């Protein structure tokens, strides 16, 4: 069952500048990479990746619009509506794999780091524009022996994009697969790096979603519904998408430059 359920927020944590995690009890099985449709009473319903998938579930919100600002303002003890989980999540690769998160996309890949029972076979690359926006580094280090970070402004770790960091990591070590979530432009160049090094990937795409269950078609990219057929796609599937990294649909369904 993944119908609507009203839950009480029992924990709230500020993760960084304008980034908040809300946690709640929800007796449903959630796989890494899946998402919820989250209803903010009186405001809107928005898709949010699951950042915690254990007994206590969680979402991590960056304030970018009215709905996300309202969601960030929810207090402990207040109620929100949850539908889901929805979508195709990440599958655990065989052998050593590399997990890459950019911006708040880090929240979506943390469960993929923690799904490995062997912390020595999962390496991590986390990227942000600046150190104050870098989230979940400590949590990643609890689940992996090898965590690297990058910031665009050089305020912490590798000075540059997480894509350039991953290019270096793939040059030094072999991986069976790469798992990633982040801005689509980041994923576009990350896919090129994966192709350069001959590494298969799983990437979670972010598109405008209305229903979250594959009915409205708002999130379609090259005929694939991101909410129902994704949000996680294999790199070879994404490589066939002509719209990937170039255009998206707006709220009216029009194709606009990314």
C-alpha cells in the first residue's frame, strides 16, 4: 500500500544553509532512490526523495519555492501528508561501487551508501558549491571507508566540481558501477566521464512532477516517465535520451531549455 497517510513530524534537523531534514514514522518498505509525494496542508504537494528509509523515514528539503519553504517551516509535532514510496530505486551493484552526490542530491544517495553491508566496497564523492552547503558528510563516513568531498569555491576538499573529482577517482581505482544524484547538468557531464572510463552507471533524474504515479506525463523525458519508469535509470538508457542535459518541461508541459 502506498496511498496517502498523514504523519506527525517527530524530528527536525538543520543540515546546512536553507536545508532541513524532517523525520517521521511510516510503516512502509522504501528502497534507496525512491521518493514520496509530500503534501503540505494548505500549500501544495511536492516530490521529495527519501533521505532515510529505516523504521524512521526522512526527507531533506532545500528552500527554493513556496512549497519547500512551507515544508521547511513545519515544526516538530505538526502533520504532513505522505504518498508513496514511488518509482524505481537504486540496485546494489556487485563488487566495488562509487556513489556520487551533488547538492541536495546527496540526500537521495545516502541510503544507497548505507545499503552495503561491507563499508570497504562502497566509495563516496560528495560535491557542493561551498562548504556550508555540504550535507551528510559525517553520515557518509559512518558507512564508507573512502569518502572524498569537493567544493566549487575550494572552501573544503577538492577545489572544483564533483565531476572533476570523480574523473580523478576513476583514473586511480576500478569500480563495477557508479550511482549518482544531483543537478541534471552535473549528471550530463558525469555520464561523459563514466563513458570515458567505461563504467556503467545508475543515475536519479529530477523532472517536474505533478502526480508522482505516471498518469499526468508532466515529467516525461524522451517518452520515459521519470516518476514511474525512473527516477533511477541506467547510464546507457540516459545516453539515448536526446532531451537529457538540454531541455525540460515547465509547469504547463512546454519544452524549455535546461
